[in-house]
C-alpha cells in the first residue's frame, strides 16, 4: 500500500513501533533505524525522549526531510542518511526532532501551520545543527562527523541557492 503525503511517497511495508516512534520501511531499514534509536536511548536518554516527544514516524524515502505539519509529524529519511553510520542516523533524528520542537514552539494560535521562518530557515537550521552536534558528541560519533557538522552554516538546505528553503529544495536533495 502506498500513501502520498505532501509530494513524498510513503510505502507502508515493514514497521516497528517499539520506540514509540513508528519506523516504516523495508526490513533492513527498520532494523537499522531501530538500532539508532537504541543508541540514542542508551547513550543520551534525554535526546531519545526529546525525539520521541516530537517525531511520530520515521519513514524510509528517497530523500530526507520533515513534514512537521503531518499528523503525526513524519521524518522521511533517505538510505544515504540512514546508512552513513549509526551515529549519523541517530544524530539526524535528533536534528529533525529539534526542527519539530521549533515548529510546535512557534505555532500561532488558531493557525494550521507554523511559518517556515520559525522552524526551517537558516537560523533554525543552525540551531538544529548545534543540537545535532551536541548529540553526536554525547553518543560517540567519529570526529569527522562532528567536524563536518562544524562546517555547516544552515544554508546547505537551500539546494537551489535562491536564499530560501522551499519544498523545491527538498525535492532536489540528494540526501
């Protein structure tokens, strides 16, 4: 069964909800991402609980990105992000949980969606990267991952370089 959500395809296949977050994808993806959540739970329980609070589904997809306004909020994760390393996968989950935290924190009363400038612009991306870096260090990420995070200024999500992060940028990602 397939589900189309905001232009992203969710294939309803193997799923696991043992972490309170539903992990959906093929069997290898579900097992791997569950292992990343295990790593967060063991090495940085606060980040694990934070991720559980904000992310409802982690779904295998061709590219990574967050549908913060979904019910539940869904982190679409690419194989490139998932399989780079356990620590990269785990810290990326924390990064997207931070975006969701910002989305909920700045959600206007009575509004359907939080404006992107509060949760998905360059400043929000820098804040999420700072949190991801803290998590990466705490869970034992290799130094090259931490160094790479240190090079990011939040503009990497603006794939087309037009000065704003849009759904087009999400569609053009290779991660």
